[in-house]
C-alpha cells in the first residue's frame, strides 16, 4: 500500500464516524431536544428541570 491508500482509508474512516454520530443523534432525538444524560425525548428529569 502506498501513502495515498492510507489517506483514502483515513478519509473513509472519518466519514464513517461522522455518519455513525449523525445516525446516533437521529435515533436518540438530540436534535429534537432530547435529554442530555439519557437521550430520551420524554425524560422525567427533563420535565422536573423545566418546571423550575
């Protein structure tokens, strides 16, 4: 393998990591205001904090 192959694999690895983080955020609902500790959109702790 040449140095170009390593660079291409590095770019692919970064793209896969970005896609995995994006997918995780979509599943957890963080863009919709999900809980920071458990990722649930209907977290009881979030409701308690919002009342105060």
